[in-house]
């Protein structure tokens, strides 16, 4: 039996502040290929400040970039 890659995990560390980071997960879905599965992240505030929102914007862009990359792989 051979090993099969079923999950890819990416760690996103924000350039502006490495305390804000996220884990982005893709799973292999047979003939559909790699699909975005989930994203967990941490911000520094209970009430988001502008840096939290900028982090989330950059995180969203990275998820979209990875999704496009994995979809074409």
C-alpha cells in the first residue's frame, strides 16, 4: 500500500505583526482535487482594531491565492 497525501496545511504569518497568524487547510477530494477545508486564525483583540481588519484582509487574499494555486495543481 502506498501513502496518499490527503491534507495540506499552510501557516500564514502576517508580515506586519507575527503575533497574528492563521492555519489554512486544504483536503484532497478525489476527482475534485484539492479543496479549501478550513482556516483558523487569531487576532490580538476581542474588539477588532484596524490592524486586525488589515490582517484578515491579507489572510483572505492568501486563502484565495492558495485556492487558485491548489485548484490548478
